[in-house]
């Protein structure tokens, strides 16, 4: 999504300006062309050379620079932009943008661009909470600017409160989400389940599995970046919710089933990446079970098959975690659960399956066509699966 896209990164004079270096670096590493514009104030906090080195691009700091490669700088910068990000944005920068004042290169560029503009405020709490700043931010929002943050926490003033620059992952995630609005899943509702369900035994113990949720979260993130509205039904995992996902947290297989049933009426596709418990304790002990000599017997009952019982007109994709006869077992699941596609992985391989960042998967469709993919990152696997979703959705529409 960011590859070869041009991002104009406006940096203003806040103590958080140093964090813009990390934003520039992450965007560049993702393949974006990053043109940094700094206000004079920003150059007091961080050197243009830092951005020059991180982006490999000239950095604009002055309104009239005869040595610059840009012809009429603010116009050519504005025109080059697929997106403009002002991070950090001071109260002063926000006031100028809201009023349309064009007395520096950054404000001129924002006024001159047709690209979407993201603003990430960073300032002292009182300045942020001041009704003037709040009005300016409302004005920007009304005009279609996307505001990200601020976060709350420790501030340079020594106080705590709202005003910190949003987390870098939030800023970069918002750039991806806004650019994704033009993606091939724009307007589609994709429901993704992720993580391993937990089935309680007593108030402190449960049956779990080793799913990390990484595959499901990668799918959610990739679908958002391709423009989809994403509902993420997540069992407990230790991952941050992807920016822009509508997340529902669940614990048990039954809660996951209920959450999915509530969402399928509007879904274009359901991708069931969660590792759902097949069994749960038949009786839930109300009190913590006491240790007993000689061990105990736990009676388990089956949980409902979620994806196999979801009814409706949407593309159904399942995953199959296998340790033997991967293709045969996965094909059987595809048929039994009436799926459009199943993504099988051999969970015994060191570079594939639970907890890893990579996956070695085989995609099988309802015609029986088998595509074995090499080892890929979970994000790359997500893109491959979503390519298939796009094809399946196009087929159902035609
Ligand atoms: N699944 C489901 N509901 C369940 C169990 C599994 O919807 N109660 C989904 C999984 O999310 C996955 C697919 O079905 O998309 C296959 O899951 P997997 O655990 O590989 O297979 P099972 O059907 O549980 O069969 P087995 O455990 O015998 O391999």
C-alpha cells in the first residue's frame, strides 16, 4: 500500500519533532517516497540532515530556496503528494491550517494539495484542551482532515495528560488506512476471527491452544489497507488491535460464534483464522477446584463448528492446522464446512504455524485446485489470501 506512494511529512516545532524521524524511517522502509517539509521551529528541535539521511530525499525548510529541485516548491510538493501528514502538529500549526494562513512552506503545501491530510497534534494539555484549539481541530475535521491522537501520558512540561503525539504505529497505521480507501477491497465488509479460544474449567483455569493470533491480525491489517471495513473477532492475544478495525473481544468458542452470527448479515467475506477449541469442559466449576490426591477426570463436550454452521451469502474462508496428511485433511474440512477456500498449514514445521512470523501454506479451492506457497511472512500470506477474496467477490458479483 505504501510502496511508491509519495508522502509529504510536515514537521512542526514541537519537542515531539524527534519522533517524526521514526515516522519518516518507517514510511521509507515500507517503500514510500517521503518528502519532508520542516517549519523553522522544527529545525530548532531536529536537524534537516536527520530526515535527509533517513529518507534519501531533499528536505524543504525554506519558502524560497533557489537551490531546491522543486520548481514552485509548495505547488510541486503538493501535487506530488498521495497524502500529507503533519506530525507533530503544534497548536500554532493547527490554528494556521484551520485559518488557511499560508506563511510557511508547510501551510502553503497543505493549502495547495488535493491529497488527504492527516494531522497528529502534540502540545501541552492546557493548550490542547483550550476551546480555541478544540474549535480549530473541529474545523479541520469538518473540512475532511483526519486527526490522529493525541495520546495521553507524560509530557515535556512534567505533567501528565492528553497532548502527547499519537503512537508512531497509530500515525503510520492511519496513513496506511487512509491510502487504503482507494484499495481493491474498498466498500467491502470483511469479518476476520483470530487467536485461540479459551474454555473455562473453573474461575481461574481454562483450556487454551497455542494460537498467537498473528495470522488473523495480519489479515485484518492487510484488509484495512486494501480499503475494507474490517470486523475483527479476537480471542485473547497479546497483540495491538490494528488501527481502523472494529474489534470484538471474545473468550470462548460460543462467544465467538455469537459474535460472528451478529456480523454475517452484512459480511462480504468471513475469514476464520481463529483456532477454535473443539471441546469444552461439560461442567464449569463455580469455585476454584482444590488439589486432590490421585488426579481428576475432566469430562469434555464438543463445541459447535462455527464456520460450518454460518448461513448467508458471503465468501467463506477457513484455515486448517494440520500435523499429517495436510492436503487430504484440509480438503475434507473444506467440503464438510462448505468453504470457498481453505488455507492449510503444517503446524509441525519450525517456520510455519502457531506463534511464528512466517507461514508455509497451501491454498485449496472448492474446485480442488491446490496452490502450495513458499515460506512467506504472515503479512504476505494475508495478501495472497485477500487476492483470492477479491477474485471470489468479483465472481459472485458477475
Ligand atoms: N473452526 C470453527 N469452529 C470450530 C472449530 C474450527 O469454525 N469449532 C474453524 C477454524 O477456525 C478453521 C477451520 O474451522 O477455520 C478448521 O479448523 P481446525 O481446527 O483445523 O479443524 P477442526 O474442524 O477443528 O478439525 P480437527 O481439529 O479435527 O483438525
